[in-house]
C-alpha cells in the first residue's frame, strides 16, 4: 500500500514538473461568437489520477467548467466550457488539475427539474426519472407533477413541458438570473408576476413554444396520447443541462410510432435545442411539425441567414401584456416550409407552423424566446431580429479546438 501511494505521488510530481497542457480555440468563420460551447474529450488530456481539470484564462483566472459523463459509467468523459471570440480570433487556456475534494463550485446557470408528488398534496420531490402511462391526463391543482411536468432553464429564461396527453411546451419568463425551477408551483400563483418572473404564455390548443406534431396524409396530428412516456434527466451543471422525453405507442392514423426528444439548454442562452428521433417500422420520411402559439395576432416573420431558417413572431403577446418574441430556428437541411394552423376547430389551432424535413428519422430544431421584462430591448422587433441573426450565426460556427 505504501509503495502504491508513493508511486501515485511520484507520478503527480512528474506531471506537475512538465509544462501544463494548453487548449487553443480558433474561430475561422466570418462571424463573432459569444459564450459558444466547447467540448474537449478526456482522451485528449494528460490526466492525473485522483484529480479533475479546471480551465484558466490567459489572465490566470479560472473559467467556469463542467465535466460530463457521456457513457454514464460514473467517470467523466468531456470537459465543457464557453468561449467568446471575434471572427478569425483565437484564445488560449491552460489546464489546471485539482484534487476532487477541492474542485471549485461554479455558479449554477442551467437546471432541469421534475417535481413529483405521489400523494398529490403539493409536496414535491425532485426526481431523476419518471414514467407515466396512458391513463395520466391533464389534472387540476394540486398536480402529480410540479407545474404539470419537467422544466428546464438557463440564467435567462425557463421552459416547461406538459407531461400529459397535451405534450405542450410553455415559457416561464425570468426577471432574475438565479435558478428558480424548484420554487415554481409550490405556493404562489405563477400566472401572476412573482419576484422571479411568471408564466408568460397562454398555450390553449396550440403548439405553444415548440411542441411537436406530425403531418400525415394532409392531417396535422399532435403528439398526444401514447401508451407510455418517460422523463430522464441526462445532465445538469453550471453550463449545460439536458434531459430526454421518450414516448412509445403513439398511434398516428393506424401506424405506431416511437419518439425520443433530447432537450438541452446552455448558460447565457435564451434558446433550447431539441433533437428528435422518430421510429416507425414503415417510414423514416415523415414530416414533423413544430409550432409557435399565436393567440394575440402577433406579427409573423421569417429569416434566412447563416445556413439557417427562422420562423418568428413579435409583439405584445405575453400574459404580462408586454412584448415577447418567439422563434423557431432550424438548419437549412431540415427545413421543409411553413404554414398556419386554423384559428378554431379540432386538433392543433392558433399556431405558426414550421415543417421539419427528416434525415433518417432524425430532426433538429431550436426555440428562442426574448421577453421585455427580462431585457427591456426586446420591446423592439428590430432588436429581437438582430439577436436571432446573432444566434443563427453562432449556431452555424464550428470552432477549431487543439490541445497541446
């Protein structure tokens, strides 16, 4: 045992005597990027047993980092941090290795939360995983699930999904950068302005803030009743959080589908990403549809920029009766057109619709929200459009990462 400890100590001294590894980031694109996510594989790093990596800037300051266990074997696989770079700009970082017990606690800027109450008494326990069956339908308060389903947030904005047969998506506007998901729906009325913000969207029979439907034989069919649905938290940390929603037994005009949606959110961002996998024994060419609620006759616009397409609305359409901009962003290769749902009738209504072209059953889109109470400049449509352009540019950029 003494020899083993001595060996580790000597290895540690040897590693410390060498020049520390450096990570260089290069932005070869024509666009500036702000808080762009960078992921570095553990395999690229000269690891030290019993130690974890921290990133230091050229000024010697520690940069917020997160370690992600990709294969879920209990050990980290990816080092994650964010970087801002001008076009053709570079930035260098130095690796510092610290013992696990001394690893710094960075400010939490993303979160995933699902509160569960078996007794439906308003007392919720945060859960990592939950499975609902086909008998779970929309409820009256107190709910089985806190604020009716899973929520996810950054320091800028929060979202939720109705974990029942509606499968809709909603927005919690934030007036604070603190993480607030665990507080919502535990006493106060979140439909009224609270110290943290409020529910700013009325969804009704629409697709809300990026909910899903399918176009089948000229019929628009909402992702609704399924044999089962399962929530599973995947990652949660200061920079990046994600979870999965897995649906089985979705009957679409007599054809059965399985759908898996992987939703992620990043620090300092006002958007979430949804990566969707649709499975069916008969077809991998179906057109999925995502939507934006339009119950307030907001201006509908489109934007094509940086190899991406955007469908967006802007106007006084929040439940606080002030300005809210909402947008769906997708890469060009997934774009298949836009339309509008009817204002009344059965099925999906009052929605701006964006059609998603599949790639072997895989679909990818982003939903962006900018609320006037969170940042006053979002009262202006031009400002909202400019931020969309910035986001489309950033999403199109691939940074060059080298480890030396």
